[in-house]
């Protein structure tokens, strides 16, 4: 079994697990960019200028080198998402407001969302991967596992031309990973 993508110990949300090497290859190889949507609770209220920078791409550090991210979809989430409490809770400062933004990327650099929000002046406090293409955690509870058949997974990921037969895939909404 392979986890498709990664969630660091400070992140939560959708994690696909599969024994399908073709699926794993298409989702992890940067050549086959696919949409990943994240909900990020950020410190402060992002300005229209900050959101515009996220949309056009920002420069972050990747492996010790400057890297300009590909354009992303970015918007403030209103209303804020209803999520279970985080354990441990995020830091709270009564004098500093926070907001939730939705970022949709087609690439997956290490800690990319956190680096992008920090680059525009709004550090990430909490990060949740909401979806990969059309597979999402809507309606799922923390720790819940949902097994999906291969046809459904390939269809929802837009990989219908690559499906093999006989492999099962699953998705889960996990808590913190270490």
C-alpha cells in the first residue's frame, strides 16, 4: 500500500492510500499535475493584493533554491469551514485576527501552502487538504476511512484512460500524521 502524497505532522485532511502503482505514479509525478485543494487558517486577514499574488505564483524556497510556484486558485472562505477541534490546538492570539483561505494547486512541493502563505505575509496556522480533483472529505469525520472502487477513483481523479482492473483504492480523512 502506498500513501499518495504526504501530510506532515502539522497537517490534516484527505489522504489516499492505494496498492495501484499506476495510480500512485500519475498522482505523484509532477508531469501529471492534478488539482489539490487546501483550506488554510492564516494569521491575519489576507488582502486582495496577497490573494492576487497567490493566484499568479509566489517565490518560495525549495531545496535551498528560489522557486516560483505555478498559478493557484485562491479565495477567502466565507463562511469558515466547520472542522473538528485540533489537538493540540493552534496558537491563539486575541489581538490578531485569523481567516480561512482556500488554495487550489496543481503541484506539490514540500510544505508549499505554508511557504506560499508566509511569502505573502499571512502565515498558516492550520492546514487541511480538502480534496484531490473530485475526491474530497466533505461529510467525513476525522479518522473515517472510505473505500472506493477503482473505477470511481480513476473517474473522480480524471484518469479514466489509465485504469487497470482489480485494484481497490481508499480515502480517509486522517488526523495529524507523524
